[in-house]
C-alpha cells in the first residue's frame, strides 16, 4: 500500500504549477520494482479474492472515513499539485469519489450476484445456465494528472470491491496525490499489497503494462492509449481506455439562456478546461447567439483567477508548460483563421509577476495561468475546433437547423460527452440519441463522471470500454457461465456417430428448433426421438 521502494536513486520532484513551490519528492520505482509490485499484488490476490463482500465493504467504508477526517488537507494537496481551485478539489474530486465508494461498497454484492439466464428452448431439455462473476486478478491503473485523486481512487475502490488487487501508477505531475491514495487504503486497514502505488513517468507506466496485470485501466491521451494497446497486445492484457474529448454543447433557441451561459462557463473553464469532458465547442442557434455570447462574456469577466489554494479563486493555474503551450497554439490558430477573441486569449500577465504573491515556478516553467477565453466566428474547418485543446477556451459557432447542429456536433474524431440545451425535452432526447458520444446530458453539462452509478466512456477515439456504473464494474470481473443438464440420462442428438438420419435431424433442428418457436419445435420431436434411439442402439 505504501510507495514501492526504488532500486536506483531517481527521484520525481513535484512542483505547484501556480507558485513553483516544491510539493514533495518521491523515489522512482525501477522496472524491477514494478515487476515485484505486480508479483506481490498477484500473491495478495489469492487471499483478497476470498474475502466476503462485507469485509471489502467494511474496508472501503473505512477508507471513506480516512478521507472525511482530512478533507481540507487532501483538497489542499490536490490543489497544490494540480493547480486547480481548492473548492473544485472538493466538489469535483473528493465528494464524487466518496459517493462512488459508498455506492459500490454497498452495491457490489448485489450487482455481482450469480444469476440465472434464459436459454430459450434448451430449458425444455432440462438444461439451465447461470452466470458467476470472478475477479480478474491484478488491475493496473494508469491515470492522467487532471483528476489525480478521484479517477484512480474510484477505479481502485471498484476493482477492490470486485475482488481484485491494484497497482496504481499516478502521473509524474501528481505523484504526491498518488501516494496519498496509497496512504488512505493503508490507514483504512487493507491487507498488505492489495493496493500499491508505483511512481515514475511514462516508462514506469510502460513497465506496468509490460508486467502483464490482468487489466489496465488507462486514462490519458489517444496517442498514449494506442501505445498501451500495442504493448498490452503482447500478453493479451485487456484494457479500458478513457481518452480525449472535444465535447460539444448545443444550445437551442428555446433554452434557458441564463442557465446555459452559466453552464457553458463552468463546463469549459472548471479545472482550467483540463477535463476530458470540458465543453470545447459550443453550437448555438443563430437567433440567440449574440445574447448567449454576451451573457457568457459577462459571467467570464466576473471570475477570479489566482492560486488555487485560495478559497475564492474560480480559475487556477494550468498543469504544465506543455499544456499551456497547446492552448496558446490553438488560440493563435483561431486568430489566424479569422476568429474573434471576445475575452481572454493570453496568459494572465498579472499572475506571472512576483508581486502577485508568488514566484515564477522553478523547473523551467514560468506563468501557467491562462485567462478564460471566449472566441466567436469559429467553424469546424479550423484546426483548433478539431484537436483537443484541454484548456480554458470556449469557441462559439452557430447553426440554423436541428439537423445542422447534430451534424456539427458529430463532425469530430472524438465522442466522449455532449450536452443539449432546450426547454423541449422531447427534442432534447431526440437530439441526444443522434449524437455520437458515450454520455449526453439534456440541460446539464460535464458532471456525470461524478455519478458513480452511471457508465462513463467514449465513442470513436474517446475510448474503449467503460468505467463506473454496472458496465464499469463488469470490466473488472470475468463472467463464468455454468451450464447444468438435469436430465443427464440420454445422449444429445448432435453427438457422434453421424449418419443420414443424424443429418436429417440437424436440418430439422436448423429449421424448427433454431426458429425459437415452441410450436415448430414440437413438430421436431418424432425426428429427435428417432435420432436418439439410433444413438442408444449404436451405444449398446
Ligand atoms: P498522457 O497520455 O500523456 O498520460 C496518461 C498517463 O499515461 C500518465 O500517467 C502517463 O505518465 C502515462 N504514460 C505515458 N506514456 C506511457 C506509456 N508509454 N505507457 C504507459 N503509461 C504511459 O495523458 P495526459 O496525462 O496528458 O492526460 C490528458 C489526456 O487524458 C487528455 O487527452 C484527456 O482528455 C484524457 N482524459 C480522459 C478522461 C476520460 O475519462 N476519458 C479523463 C481525464 C483525462 P506521465 O504523466 O507520468 O507521463
């Protein structure tokens, strides 16, 4: 449960992206250390898999208590290491993961209960089938830095409730939050090696994949996802991929514009736009575009930007120089393509100065605050409307018809989430079903990752598989089918040896039994009896 000790003396140093202060340092786990961690997790699995759901529930609920006892301390650490506002660390990470933990602690047993399945006409032959769920073994979790607490912790809690053990490789940008997750499980009393944290950069993640856990839960970019898919193929390790997004928000002319404007501001600027489900494209009906844009700009102007650990700050620092440079590149692309910056568009100059209360970050980076930016006169041909930005930018385009809005929304390689805003709920649902995305909200935005009961995952290049919800839990188990014949006195008609009579029976089975019709199958009975008599005669 604690950090795996290194065999060589490399260190990751974690800096606060807002202030440049060191948050902490952690030893990098060597490739041998990674192999050892997975081996110990396999060993621990042998006894963990035998624990009752009640025991797992007790420990997961105890982990919740550990978190509850130190909410502010954990939120400060998340904010310091990621740059996000303190308030968001609680509202978007701690609170949702606590809810997810209690839900799966209480529901996993019911959701994974063995159950009978219908087998149609085979039941008439005295057969029955049931499904039993088995844990997989070791689950490797490789999360991104943007939700460094809730994503790996939530996935770990689900994996543990399903009877697996877990090895987590946090992002190199948020290693201390990763260690905190290990500490929480340790304090809660989980047995040794049920949850291990390994530390390091991409190579450490690659070593984890190489060590062949039974499953990889990956959250990150499409490019890294493809590398992991290729590496995992070597051992046929199955993976869930939670990848990027370019999520659209569609606002119809009858929407509550005041609400939609507030939602757009939160949906695109929370976590400085570094959410996989951030609103990255807003399509508004042309008749209300000016009004909505005005409201959005006014609301954006009111936002206070600063060091995230201050409670009144709505927009913190971005996570890294690399990320803020992508945002600058996209803003430059918008401008060069003829778009108009309504507000923002630059790094926040005041926050880069020491007089603003902090030094420029060490480690080569400078000012990582990007102003929340609203852009108009954009269209889908612009590069910045096609690539994931992952920053506080809100480009607004217009449409004139419902089908036009759907076409624009679907015109993307990504399909993680989307939202539709209208007072006409029938239209909202109709449009939602035509959007190619894993989650579509009607009159809501972004937040359903926080509802542990609902599945999370993308269409198209936004991912494969699901986390959360029953679908996500099913990714963490292997279903076993147990089939019983309670009339085991006669041979099956399809057994050997074959004959002309056998082939005639098979033809009849194809025509009658395989129709699913009881009536037609009744007509098959004489031929079936003939065939079985033939088999019995040949046997005796
Ligand atoms: P990356 O793909 O760069 O990294 C993700 C994780 O993979 C990190 O822990 C990283 O380590 C690790 N990693 C890097 N290379 C390898 C490798 N070869 N083998 C194994 N692991 C490796 O993504 P970002 O961290 O930049 O995250 C941003 C992306 O994540 C965005 O595209 C965003 O949309 C997506 N995302 C998707 C979510 C979803 O639910 N669909 C949720 C949140 C984010 P290290 O950081 O140490 O280099």
